[in-house]
C-alpha cells in the first residue's frame, strides 16, 4: 500500500521504517525545511527500547546517547539538598536505559529508512477520503493519491485537526508550560549530572552535552503567566517575566537568552481521544495519545505505536479496517494507564507550595535508600505490556533486525 505520513519527528520515521520492512510504500511529509537534530534530552527505555533493538539501531543510538549518573537538586546558593541516583534506573531496567537528544534519535531512525520518499517544507493540508483511497492536498497546492494517511505530526497534529476535529476537543492541559534551549560555552558545567533548582511552581535544570553545549529546561505552573499569553508574547519575554526573581544561576542564564536562536516553548498537555482512526486515516505517537512532555517515555511509546500499527497492517494483509481495530485494541488501555501515571508526576517538577517542595525533596532522599528506592522506582518505570511479535514477509526477511 502507498501510505502518506505527516511528520518526521519520532513516530513518522519509525512507522516508515516498519512499513518499508513489510513491503509497503510510505511517503513522508515534514513541515520543517530539513530534519532537525539535537534538541532537548529524553530518557530512553521500555518498550520503545525493545523495538529499537528489533530494528538493529541500538548500537548507533547508544553511541549518540548520554549516561547521566545523577539528578542533583540544589538550593538558591547551589548547595545540594537532594539527589537521585540514575544507577537505580539502570539496575532496575537491566542496563537498558540511557538518555539521548530527541532530534538525534529521530535522525538515526530516518537515516535507517532506505530510499524513503520525503518532502521537507511540505505538509498534508487537506484530506478527501473516497471508497478506494485518499486524496491528499499538499501545502504546495499539489494533490496526491494514497491508500492510507497517518498523522505522526505531534501534539498539535494537522492531520488530527483535518480528520477528527479541532485540537481543543482532545487536548487536556496539565497546568504547566515548558521551555528548552541550548547555550554554548556555559559555566559552570557538571558532566553526567542533571542539575535542578526548584521553588514553588517553577523549576530550572541544566545538562552538559557534547561540544561544550549545555541544555536548559524551564518548567512553570501556567497560572504564573497571568496576563501574558504565548500566542502574543515572545517566549524569551515570558521566561524573563516568570523567572526573573529567582536565584541560583538563573540571572546569568536569562542574561544570555538573546544568544538563543530558537526557544522550544509549549503547554504541557495530553491528547485523549475515543479513537485514533477514522476511515483510511490513523494517528500515531503524540498525535494520538500524547502522555505529556514531562512523562519521560513519550519517545519510546511513539516508536512502539509505530511498530504495532505497521505490524497489524502486515498481519491483516492490507485489510486496514481490521488492522486499525487491532492497533487500538492492543494499545489503548496501556496508553491510558501511562497518561494517568503522567498526571501524578507534575508535582515532582513544579510543586505548588513550599510544603510540596519539601515533600518532593524528602521523597528523593527516601528513594536513595536502595530497598525503598527499588520498590518506588520499579512501579513507576515498568511497562506492563507484552509487545506482539509480527512475522516478516519472506521478501523482507533479510531486513529483519
């Protein structure tokens, strides 16, 4: 089948890889003029890690990744007040855990798609379904005919808006905003440590990356926006307004904001839908069931969703209706549980009160006790699902990971 995929983030290239693996013809559309690399750091483990292993991509992903040793919480003077040993995660997950820049994992998967027809600077602007296929209106004014269309275009999916309705119907705001950006030659620099400073409703963290780059993550409760609105105020101005009175290193970080070309800035939200497919259109990744920016596993879940969607299309022998039903049946309960768990961790990043911050730090100290830490962390990071196994077509067996 010829399948249009809108979005070259994580889910889109992962889906394209598996569709090629099963003999289909994916075509990728991406609004950005080129593939993005780098970006903010995500933790990679769980079922997404398992799928990447099936794809044969783990060696390259590990090479591009990072091994952080700890998360360090500091006070306004930079003194450590609590810490979390990342080694506990490593141990619980059998060393199947590392951190990596989101853009790097996307580019590695994209490069693994051999001969993939890709259109940068173009996006799916319209969808007209008919009995035998889908006519896609491309943003350049052209039209293309496909058997299926998949929206892999993230939290603010255009395909979802075209096929299912306005974003407001499905987005559930989790009362936080985030911003992320890199700075070169920043000091101080703590290798292999993620350092954070938190006050009620606000947190700032930094991580040392390669090539003397540091990545910064700002998190704050949305009520601090007050009369400000991200739709009419530049993110840099918002960060200066919301974080301007904080101590630690924040004054010197904000002083260098003008060096930053682009600030990632968005609401922390989930996408909750009764269905992820309609007719010949399907959604995958954040477009279908975003667990939230702060959940920590969205990238891995997107890869797993792509694997299941492609696998069910293969298993159904082109019967897309059966494939779509099975895709949803296998993942819906699991992803709903992940979304529910994600709502509970917002207080870790931006506790609302000084008491909440005190309890957060106390919990981190308790977690550093091996026996208690293993029990607490184990339930939080376990993926309670068994991924299906899909037999490859004979003609594609040589591509199997």
